[in-house]
C-alpha cells in the first residue's frame, strides 16, 4: 500500500544508516499524508518491532525526525506529527 502512495520501501540494507533510512521512510509517510498532522506515532518499541530494528535504532530515528521538525514528543503523552508551520515573512520576501 505504501508503494502505491509513492513511499519508497524501507531498506535496512541500503547505503545509509538504518536509523536514517527509518527516519526517511517515516518522513515520506508524513509528506504523503499517510501520517497526518497531530497524529500520534506508535511507541518506540512498537516502531522497532514494525520496522524490525533494535529499540535504540528506533529511538535515534525519532530523534532525527524531531531534529528535522517533523515530530514533537510530549512527556507522558507520546510522539506526534508536527503541525506544519507557515513560512515566515523573511522566507517569503526572499522569493
């Protein structure tokens, strides 16, 4: 189903680190709308199981997504897809 939406398959054997491949795959799911803004992601353990990776790899992938601004983690609540922020005036003036 994911490939039908334009999401490339997750490839843990590819040329990039597994955590980066996992983060890229989740980012693609966000970009295509499969994971919508404010949607709660599965827990780290569940994601590790879903992707067939170690728990530490899943944690690092989520951290990568946080650094990209694609997800936010709320203590005792979970990790959620970030709401897209409108472009600032400085960014739109440069165009």
